[in-house]
C-alpha cells in the first residue's frame, strides 16, 4: 500500500506538471496567434483606408477615357470595381460584427470578387497582347459593345465558384479544383508577354511609348499574379498546411494587397510621368548595350 501511495503521488505530480506545461504552451501559442491576428487587423485597416479613396479616384479618371472612346480602360475599370468591393468587404471584416449571416454573405462576395479580378487581369493582358500581335484585327474589331459583352461574361463566370463553395462539395475537393482553375491564367500571362516581346520589333503602327506601356502592363500583371496570388494557390495544393500556419496567414495578406497593386495599372494607362520613367529605363539599357558593344 505504501509503495502504491508513493507511485500514485508521483504520478499525480507528473500529471500536474504536464498540465502546467500544456497550459504554458497553450498560453504562448494563444499570445502568438493574437499578435498575428492583430497585425493582420492593422494591415487590413491600412489597406482599406488607403485603397478606398485611391480606387474611387482611379475609376473616375479612367471613366473619362472611356467616354473618349478608349476601350482599354474598360477592363481596368471593372478590375478596380472588383477591388472596390473587396475593400468594402475588408471594412465589414474589421468591424467585427457578431452576425454570422453577414460575415458569411460578405465572405462569399469576397471570393466572387477575387475570382472576377483574376478574370479581368486576363482581359487586360489579352487586350494589350492584341494591340501588338494583331494590330489590324484589334483596330477593326475593338468596340465598346464587345468589351461590355466580355465584361458581363467575366462577371457571370465567378458565380460557379461561389455556388461550388456553397454546395455539398468537400472543402478539400473545392480547394483543389479552385486552385487548378486559378492556375490557368499563369500560362496565359506568360504567353501574352512572350508574344508581345516577340512581335514588338515587327509592329510599326504602334508608337514606341505605347509599346513601352504595353510591356509594362503585361510585366506588372504577371508580377501581381505571381507575387500575390500564386503563394495562396500553392498552399491550397500543398498538404499539411493548416489554417493557423503563419505561411497560410501570410498568403492571405498577400491576396489582400492586390487592390493596392492593381492601382499601379492605372498609372500605366495614363500618359505622362510613366512614359518618361520607361523611356529613361530604355535609354539606360541602350547606353549600357552600346558601351558593351564598343568595348568588344
């Protein structure tokens, strides 16, 4: 009995110590995730506060170009509209409403707008590609009516993602299917950029400053997709990555930065400062190539 009492006491002490260790570990992890959520909250507030007024100004400025019969900004305007809705969803999120129905509705709206924004990025890249690769076809076929039809289709197609998310499809299956579909624009962006670079020298009807802007837009769209969207897609396809993982949370923040990154497309659509910047970069490259050739 005495031996049993000693063993039981030591077991109880060991059990109490393990509980204390578990509580410390749980407390430390809780504090860690609290810091992560706080940082995400602050960054989301900054994105919403900065992006909302700038996006409204950019949409208004690009709308004036559409009235002057410029087709290209139509896709950028729709892209900025999706960003505007995303920013509104961020405001609802940081408001920390306790109504689960409202959170659920705005989460579905957010998924819908993120998908639509990728679609409009493809439209912007395709339109810029046609200007260089098929200038005659683009000149005679481009109309605001065709652009409006394409925009309507891009707004309708993301509904399938939302319906699939709210259906009885398993969540892992949904992540796999959506990730594969989200990967489809990557080869398109690479093809558009490669086609433009290949056909750049043969295009005579397009001015040199317009060529520089077109290449800049294609490079920018590809960078936005690779840096902001691709990490999230890769983590969706990866196994063993939980929703509490720091990488998972970091990929969420990358996607939330996309509305601010899309504003740079507005800069490339405007003539002026960006033309001087791109021309100076091209001149520097030409000077360096001349120096290298002379040294040889």
